[in-house]
């Protein structure tokens, strides 16, 4: 007997999932995609399987904002175990060395943490998804291979101590894209004269999205069963991810030209850079770039339905 499946729906929007521990980012995406019955989906800013917290899931036209979210700063709550190093830098790895935990005060730890604020160079860990000669570093690491990695520029915007008790260190950090928190933990421990690995990592925010914007997987599953339309109503609009960009509103004729790929005249006295472009009735048309010649050139064109009145 043939099995008739529901046709996939063209759903446009963002869902900020509070990813549970023990699940890959892609697995979480596929579960929510199935619950929404969405045609097209993607995620940005992968979390390790053991990590929890904000994972932006993008559906339909919202997949076009993934690159912008990837560039956004992120905030983490980090729990580290002092005095023990693992091959992966987290609790999933095997212990490779141990060391005495220094008897430091909260003030001492705060001072050490503040030394990491600002720009610095960080060497990515072997257990990462970066590639070397076409191979993922973690694939090489599992074979016992260690290869040279080029340092990368990162920036720590803020870092604050939450707890320091015995071998337990807890802090919150806001940092740039490309920052490996596991490596940051190891570097902090090194400054304190000991070793450490990450035992818990929870991402609290991505860009301007805050913890209150997240949905637990159990909530998504319950809404999918009891109130499918209500679940769709919880999706954020694609342009919500771009609220840091200035907004430009066009009339109907200019909006049609922009959507057709043409550069159009921009606002007077506006600064060069990326802008959100809207047409009549606040319909989001896409991302444009305001150029020195005063024109707004299309960079990403969106095809969305008009906002509900």
C-alpha cells in the first residue's frame, strides 16, 4: 500500500531552539523541521552535542540570514573543572593530565579572567570541524594525529566570574565568532598555573537574541501536536535577525526594481553599509548595501508574504 505523505510547506521564519544536551545541532534541526513540515531548513552556529542553549533554526527564506547570524557575537555560561585536562577539552574526552588546583580567591580569578578581555590570537583545538588538506581536524585527532593550526583572531567583549569553589569554575563570556570556549578555558587555567576542561557549556544568546526568545524542544513538540498554527506563530520573521542594520523604506516602484536586482537611490546623508530594505506595508524585501555613490545595491533579495494587518 502506498504511503501518502503530506507535502512539505513553504514556511519562512526563525526558531531559537534551546538545544538539549546529547544531540547534534543537525539532529535538532531535522526534528523541528519535521514537526513544522517545512520544505527548506538550516541552522547557524553549531553547538557541540554535549552543549546546550541557543541554536538558531532558519526555515524557508530565513535561511538567507544564516550567514549574518554566524557573524554575530555570542554569550555563554561556562562551567569548567580545574586540575584536569582531556584530549577533547571537554567532559566527553579522556583525561590526559592532572595538576594541583591553586588556592585562589574570587578576586584572583576575576583578575585572571579580565586579562582575556579584548582581541587576541587563539589556536583552534584539534577536536574541531576546521579542515586541514580537506580533512576535518577531529578526524585526524581521532587517529592520534596532531597538525599545525594557524592562530585566529578572536575578541572577548565581556567576561565575569560567577563561581569559584575548589575545582569548579563558572563564568559568563561574550565573545566573537570563531571563539573556541574549550580552548579559552584551557588558556585561563594555564594563566592560573593549572589545567582545566569544560564540563558544561550553555549558549545564552546570539547577537541581540536573548534567552527569553528560546523555545525548549519539549515545548516545540507539544505545540506541534496541540497547536500547529500556534507553533508557526512563534516563529520570528527573518528580518528580526537583522535589527542592528539601519532600515530603508522604498515605494512600490523602487521596491520592485530592488527585488529585480537593480540598485536604487538610497536615503540622503545615510552611512555606507548594509541596510534592511522594506517596501510598502512594511514588507521586508531584503538586504541592501548603501554605497558611496548613494545607491542601495541588492545583496540578498527575499520573497516573503505581506505582514498580517
